[in-house]
C-alpha cells in the first residue's frame, strides 16, 4: 500500500515549467509578488498567485508580508531532500563507475575496452557503433 510522501507536493510543484521559472527568478534574490507577475506578462495576476500558492504549500516558497507587499523567498531545502533521497544514491555509483573507466582507459586502453564491453549490454554497443559510423 502506498502512502502519500511528504515530497509529493514538491514533485507536483516542480512539474510545471512556470513554477520552475519562478524558482529560477527567486534563486537570484527575493521578489515581491508584483515583480514576479511582471515576468509573466500574458498571465493574469490570479494565475500567478495560484502558482505561488502551490509553491508555498510545497515548502519551496517562504512568503513574508510587509503591509500590502508580499515578499517571496526561495527555500531550497525540499529540493536538497529530494536530491539526498532520490538522486544521489543513483548518481554517485554511476559517476564512480565512469571515473573508474576513465582512469583505466588512460592507463590501459585495450584492457579497459574489454571490461567496458562486458558491463554494457551488447545491443547498446551496437547502437553506439552505428551512431559513430553515421557521424563520420
């Protein structure tokens, strides 16, 4: 049985390109809601506010009010948590394997090529060779 993960709202928030653009804007510095709306000129203010609300609920956005002005701050902690849980455990072994292959290729190209051939599926090697031939 699957349970709702606390990271589900973060994935939902990151699934939309407009919300990712908002996060990119806020990476540089905090912005008011009006400043963010100005970057999305064809969209009306209500639509941008809906996107901001989704980002806030997901924990990616911190909102501070100063009178009538809403300041929006990026909180990158949820993205770091996703990286720690989902990306790092898959990326690190791949990078280590590639680094190992690179070192072997630099020291003993023939032996390294044989080792790489054994660890890569044959149909993948075939596709790589075909692609290399077509590029020539």
